[in-house]
């Protein structure tokens, strides 16, 4: 069975065996449940399933009119279904642009995580800048964007 999307529920994260980097990222949040809940309310959030197993939670949050940020919390099953996971993420990105007036979608990635960087570039993101001392432990991050060209 291929992967499928459903609206995200906060307990989906608890049901997922998180990858190490995702678990580390969540551990830096003072109130991860509140943070995720807020992100879900500010946009669209989906759980990607394989049968009943949670593969990942992915969302798009509005920042300002026309600008949004995509985020993902991934589980170990991403490694088992990378192509299907990629396709689901492509459909989430396409939907984000189709839903309205979005002209900029951005994403933040760790500068030392080459695997994620290559994947974001395959999704169509381009590196825009380095965010210095961005994390609580002062790690640098890259900001990636997809810009929809259009009338200004």
C-alpha cells in the first residue's frame, strides 16, 4: 500500500518512532505540544501514513499574506518509503501554492545535514541565506525558498 495523507492530530507525533534529529529538535522546544498545536492552527498539517503507521507529520503555516513556511517531523519509516514520502511532500507543496495567493514558501534546514539539503533541493527549494546562531544551541541554519514568479 502506498502512503496516504490525513489531517494531523497531535497524538500522531507520539505514535511515531522519531528519527534522532527530529527527537533532538523537539527536545529543544520549551512546550513542544503547544508549539506544534499553534503551527497546526496557523495553517494546514497532515500526517503521512503507511497503513496505520505514522511516517511523518508535515505542515504549512502562514507567516504573512502570501508567505508560508513548511515544516516536517519525521519518523524512522521515512527511510523505508523515501520515494512515496517525497511524492506526498510534493503534493503538499503543490496544494499550498494552489490554495490561494502564496508566492513564497520557505523552509529551514541544518547546515550540517547534507541529506536534508539535497532532498529540499530535489523538492524545488533554493538556498537563500544562512541564519547564524539560529537555534537554542547556536547552530547555523539555512533558509530555503520556493518563489512563485508572477505579477508584482
